[in-house]
C-alpha cells in the first residue's frame, strides 16, 4: 500500500495542534527516497543545488534547466512528502507572467506540489499571480541568499525587524501557505510565527518556528566548503565515503579486488571451449 500523501492542509493542522513540521532538501533520486522514507513532511529541491551538488559559488548560478532536471529526479523518489521546487534567480523577478509560466513548469513538467520564492521588491505581485492560477507558494524572508551581499543575521534592529515582519504579513495576505524565516533572531521568529496563521519554517531562526529546514548535505557532513552555525551535523558521511574510496584504490592496486567472490567462472565442462577460441584465432 502506498504511503499517505502529505498535503498543505495536513501541515496547517500540524501548526494548529502545535506539532513541528520537518523539511529537508534533496537533489537526486537516491537521497529523495531516503529523505522521504525518513518521514520528512516537506522535501525542497533547493537552489543550494548550485553549491552542494554542482560546486558553483552562488545560488544565482543555476537556472530553470538545472532546477527542473534535478526536480524531476527527486519527484521519482518522493512518494509521501510535499514536494516544493525552489524557483531560481531571475525565473520570477522580471514579469509576473514569466514567473507564472516558470512556476507552471515546476508543477507540470517536474511534478511539484508547490514552489518557493525569495522576497524582493515585487514579491507580493508575483506570489499573488502564481497563487491565482492555483499553484501554492512558499515565501522566504530574512536572509535571502539569491540577493544577499553577506551571510549575516537579519532583523537585529527595529527598522529591519519591522521590514521582515511587514514582508511576512504581506506574503500571508497575498495567499502564500508558508514562509521560510532564515537567519533571524529567535525572538523575531517567534513574534512572526505567533502573528501569522500560515506556517513558518525556520533555518537559523530558532526553535519557535512551526517547523525546521536544513540542507541535507550539511547535516550529513557531505559538504565541507562552508558550514553555517545553524546547521547541526548528524553524521560525517563525507569522511566515511573518502575512507571507503581509499580502501577501494588500495585493494585494486594491491590485487585484492576483485576476489573470487566478486568474479564469474565457466562451468568445468565448458573450460575446453577456450581452447577452441584459441584455435579459431590462429586460423
């Protein structure tokens, strides 16, 4: 029997009951299956793909081609969780009609249940246009990596805190079902979470949000170029993988792999056929 699909209504009910929501990223089929099987509520194909998978310097270096390609793979691996596609830089900031067209591609081509977009000056108009065609939208306020000049905590003074609260309220008002709060003080995140009826998902925003999200390679120790303070490391798989690869190289170099248990042999009554092959070669 197939697992029961997570819906947005399920997540809203979790918020109302004080149950925490879990969200993780995935970028390919194998990890999508694992994350889904772990019971995560939401799987995000994040534009962090640029850094942790493709080795690029900035999330702005990926576009619709890369995001759709990887989202399709993740869709094949996710059966239960709500699947959200992260709209890449410049796929929604130009004109609302272009944003709608690109959001449709995430849903129709890649099988997403919703899309996510980061706050920018015309964010409300774009989010509203996407919602109006029936595509659920998750917003993103606080630190917005696509446009941030520096990686630093946002909302530590009254003016910036008011702006973040204003952005969050505007996204709720235009129909978003959820927002990500990134790198904001715990007190501000709690204030926003208490103020909104929609779901808040924190990343570097403390424990008072309705749910939490992390970049999966960060929590597994698979990405070592940068480790944000808010990312708890649950494993160091990168080191384990490296050690395994070194052992493989040593076994091949030393003639220990492949051994008989990893090889195939002719039946005894077929050994003579090799003599026949040699004869044919000499004719």
